[in-house]
C-alpha cells in the first residue's frame, strides 16, 4: 500500500465501515425528512447525504460489490 498511513484494512473492517456509512446516511435522510429546517441545516443534511453516497460507493467498489441496483461499479469516481 502506498501513501496514507500504510495501514492495510481487511475486508471485514471495510464491511463494518460500509454498514456504518449506510446507517449514518439513513439517519441523515430521516433527519432531513423529519422537520422543517432553516437553509443552513438543510444544506448540511444534503451535503452529508451526498458525501455518504460517495463513501458507500467507494467502499462497495473496494469490496467488489454492486451498487443498490445490482450493477457493478466500474470506478468510484464515475
């Protein structure tokens, strides 16, 4: 592994991160849908939901999984 901290992550640890990211995304979605928010809170919720979508896609790609529609992820930046 090059760059970063040099710590290799095993697939179980990555799966745990994926579950955590999915749970956090659901919490943000529930928060977003639950109440009327001011513009700043609304922007924060949407920003976090969008960021977590990217995290989930990258972790699924790392684990060579498909997306939520069953389609293989060719590259996480696409």
